[in-house]
């Protein structure tokens, strides 16, 4: 496992503390934030794919089976 150093600014500390759930530590909050960033990237890609394929009409394609 890789260790990553992070020097939190006072504003970073405020955000972390405000996002902290009961029983969580700073590491838990940062991990949750990373999962949210991953989800956000996935959604952005899904939206881009949907926009790119918006004009595609699968009903005009032959069935694959």
C-alpha cells in the first residue's frame, strides 16, 4: 500500500471536520471523498457517452441473436 502525504490547509481541515461522520477519522473522510471523485468521473463519462450516442437508433440495427 502506498502512503500519501497531505498537508491540510485550515480550510481543508474545516471541510474534513464538517464531513466527518460519528466514529470516522480523517483517513475515512478522505477515502470517502476519493470514492465520490471516482463516482463523479464515472458519471461524467457516462453522460459524455450518452450525449455521443444520443442519435443512435438501435431499432434500425439487426438483432445480435
